């Protein structure tokens, strides 16, 4: 039995990654607030059980089983107490950075402090770690002095059967969007990493060059929600949730995906956009440079003026068959599944993990 522990629902980047892991082997169970089958996890919505409830469920799952092999770990809300002697394989999606303006409040500060303690402890105890990018691997080595030989890079995969090029007029008609407007898209929940306040400043600057431009925010964002509530005429379309099957139409309808993130471990939205033949303008993060390759168009997340030129360039490069080809070649599901099957087999053969009991 492979038991996957997660604190995020299916309709989330990490939740989607957990759902991908269920393809690796048939004997998989997900712990998300409670133990559930992969099919049950697929049906989870956007609500989260809360950070303390998540920690409690992780501890219960650890005590209740002797067959635990893998733990998926969202690094900015990871929990030191969940690491135990049966932790054999740990997935670290991104590494906490103190420079990111995380949400205020003692609960968040306590959660992040626990995450940092958990990372230090796991690195010290030599648990095998999987990361989705070389950028995360570098952060673990730099910030926690992790042993590079115990860190393996396994990029997530992009489902190119779902995320594929679609005609923009058809997508806009289906979604009821203005066929003539310039449409900027942002995909991601508002959690400090995504720099949503910066996104709104960038959008206001871009409208001076493209007055018809509208911003579509997909993902829960109190900042965007407040901006729309304060000005109902604001050129912003807010969608807290979009069903998975609808997401390719939103990418296809957009002119450019904007990602002014301050921290990312894997730029899933950027690769989904490329798979749908949409250009991306992103912040100057190593992970975006690594993943986007020749499609990397960087801009300073703190200077809206610096976004005008790359966005103009992206608008002129409306279609490019090299984008979906890049994603299909570099991020296929077969490579991901094969890598994790090997990791699970090696973890099972190695016996209990080196972590200490709590």
C-alpha cells in the first residue's frame, strides 16, 4: 500500500500532483483530512480542512499504519511532527523563503516555523527527497545543507490530452468573453508566493498600452475579490474555481498568461499555457527559466513598467507550434510514472526510513 498525505484538495496545483501520483500504482490511498480512495480525492472541491486539522490527520495516519512509503509535502505548510521512522520518501514542492510576504497572523507564522523545523529535521535525518525542479534542489542544498545525492529531480507531468491548442474564438464564445478584448490571465491562489497585489499593479500599467485589456484571475484570491467588490466596473473577471475540464478553454481564450510570482517550485500554470499554445510572461525565477526554455520571457515582479515590452512581444507571437511540442517532449506522464514506480520499489526494498520517532 502506498499512502499519500496531502493538505490540499484536488483543485489545487499540489492536489493535482497527488492525483497524478495515483496513476503510479493501483494500491494507493490518499489521506486528506481522512483516508480516501483516489476516486474520492478526485471529487474534493476547493475547500481545505485547515492547517491544524491537516496536521492531526497526518499524525493519525502515521500511527495507524506500518505500510506507509510516501508523503507528499507542501513545504510552506509542512509539519515537523509528521515525520517519523516510517517516512521513506518525501516530496518537497518548494522551499520556504523568508523574503516572501506570507499572510500575517500567529497561526501562519507558527505553521511556517513548523515547516522549517520539519525540513531541517528531515535533511538531518537523511530522508530521501524528491523535488519537481532543479531550482528546488538548489534551494534545499543552499538553505538546509541537504545532501545532493539524496535529492532526485522528478518534474511533474502535463496532461497534453487535456491541455491542448484550441481555437481562441471558440473558447471565448464558450466562456462568454468579449471576442475583441485583450485578455490577460493569471492562474493560482493568492498565498503570498503569487504576488497578486503586484499582478494588479502590472495590469493597471498594461492598460495604458492596451485600454481594452481585462484580467482574468482563476483561483481563490481575497485581494482580487476585494478589488472587484470595491469597483464593480473594474476590468477584472474573478473565478475562485474553474472545473478541470474547463481550464484549457480559459488558457485558449487568453492572449497572455501573467505570472509575477515571488516563489515557485514548479510552474504548472506556465506549462499548461504553453501546451495550449499561449505565451507566458513571468517573473525572473530560476524555475521558470529552467522549465520554459526558449519560451522564457522574464520581467521584474516589482516594476510594472518592465512588463510592457515582453507582454507586447508575447502578443505579437500569438501562435507558435513549438510551445505545445516543448511541453509534450519534456513533461510526458510516462516519464513521471516510471520514475515514481522505481522510487517506490527502491523505498520498499530499503525498509523503514531513517527519520526519528516523535
